[in-house]
C-alpha cells in the first residue's frame, strides 16, 4: 500500500528524518510512536506531499508522491496536528468547501458530506460555528474532511493532543472504527494510546526507525534482560559471595535492610529467567541462608520504549521547531 525507501530530510546540519525505510500494508492501524522532536510529523508531512524530502522515495498505491503527486494524494486523507479549519464557517459549510476542493460535485458531494458527518458523529453541531465547538468536536470535523473523497489511507498527526479524557476515549474509538474500512496511520508520543489502538507500531527516535512490529512481537523480540527481585536473611557480604556462584547475572543492585535482611535487584541475560531463579534458590540453600522473597519481572513495551528512545526526547530544540514549521506548511 505504502512504500517508504531511504527517506531523509535535512535542515542544514540538522537531520530531522534519517534514512527511514518501511512498508505499510493495507487494512491495518499503524502507530508512529516516539518522543517529541523524534521526526514523526516531518515524516508524515513528506508522506502526504506537504513537504519535500532531501532524499528518498514514497510510493502510495503505486504512485510516487513526488513524481505523481495528484494521483498519490487522491489515496490520502490527512489531518495535521493543527486542524486546518475555517472557524467562521459551520462544519457543513467547511466540508462542502473541502469536498469541492477535492473535486466532488453535486449529489456525490452532498452524499459524502452526509456520510462523513454521520461517521464522525457531528450531526448535532453541523450548523454551529466551528469557532464555538469544543476541541474534541473540532478534531472530529478535521477527521471528517480527511475522509472526504474516499481515500484508502487516513493519516492523523497527534489526533488526541489537548483533549480531555472523555474526548480522548471518543477519538480513540473513532480511530478503531476507521481502521475497519481504511488503512490508518497516526502519530503519538503516548505509549498506552498506541498500544490500545494499533496492531502495528513504528518506534522513531532522532529521525531513525528503531523498531517496527506488533505490540506482542516487539515485546517478545526486544525484551531487555529480565529482572529478579529477592530478599534474603543474610548479610551483604554473604549475598555477594552467593551470587558469584550463579551464572547469567548481568547486573546487581544490593541494599542492606533492617533486621539483618538484604534486598537484591539483579538483571539476567539468560533465555529462561526461571533457570536463574532456580540456581539462586539452591545457591542460598547451600549456604543455609533463607530466601524470604523472590519475584520475576519481564521488561514490557514501556521499558523497551524508554530504552530505545531515551536519547531521543529531552527539552524542545531544533527538531521540535522544524517539525512545528513542517506542520504549518
């Protein structure tokens, strides 16, 4: 459906998008996940033809976005982070304007306006001024304009930013519904949001694609070493001696507790964490020291996200500025 090959965008010495390549298949909901300034908005603006690329290629349903922009853009409905709304118009008037700009006319235009109004559930405000609508309703109007023209792909840039909790739930439900009839791509810096909605996730940091797959697939393939937490009735020195007898321990944090107890957090690089926990049990038993508590912890997708993007966030800088400027374009 969409092929992105070696996509790069430079602003002078700043590399906002760094050699991105990926394939988007039809009929899925994809999430662009990454910290602010990671390159998500810049990538989306290039994919939709709103921004040129320094290098690379984007093909949408067989049409190159740079060489055949008219044909490629017919396949895309786009909602930028700041919805391009005319606040002095009503949703109905605005959608009619957008529909005509997309080449719709007559009965077909009126039919599509009715359909998208019903689809995004803005019928009760269709004749009110957009300026008087809540941000949640404005987002719905923005999504409605993206749906006009029957595009195969819907691209939404941070569609839940600035919404209250109820509005966020409503927009997430709407995205799920759109995923049943369209290929949907949306960006977010909120992990839980992407996990809730998407069946495929692209993690972007510093303009690079650092991971791509389903939530369960990413957790399975990219788990960081497992953790074992234990509390022993033993001194710190004895604990260190005991741990030296156990293999596959990649890191240890030891804390002395009151009443002669020692707490341990250790990381293991073993394929099966249970093999290490079993070895720990027998090592402490051999020294006749009681293990009062032992628990296992696997790294989840949140841990993976933090690990992969820990250098990609930080305070707003040039990358954030460029992404904001790209969105305005």
